[in-house]
């Protein structure tokens, strides 16, 4: 039976994970937007059209690579609990505690 304190701790942990993900998302959007604007402006100065400047691979690579990392982060926050179950962490902690007790 879970105590109120334990439920509160679990809820705070979930909120903290969500908060870290949303901060990651905001930083991703802001930083990549600034990088894109700077790269597009430089490309336009070098004589490229807006279309060429905007869809240049060098301009998009940061979005793609960092986007993969953001996707992995999102999966760890939203996808893993759906696949492994909400009590996965709980079960692992109990398993490790039992192993430690048996090792002593």
C-alpha cells in the first residue's frame, strides 16, 4: 500500500521530468530558430535565394540532429511509461533493494 508521502514523491518526480522535457523543447526551438535566422541571413548575403538559403542542408542539420535527441527525451518521458507500465521504476527499485538485502 502506497503512503501519501510516497504518492506525493512520485507525482513530484513525474512533474520534474515533464518540466525538464518542456525546458528542453523551449531551448531547442529558441536556439534553432536563432541559428536558422543567422544562417539564412548569411546565405542571402552570399547571393542565395530565400528558398535555397532556408532549405540548405547546413541550415537544417541542427534541427535534425538535435530533434533526434529531443525525440529520445520525449520517448523517455511519455513512451516508456506506456510500454513498461507506470510502476516500472517502482518494480526496479524493489528488485535492486532485494538484491542488496540478499548480498549483505
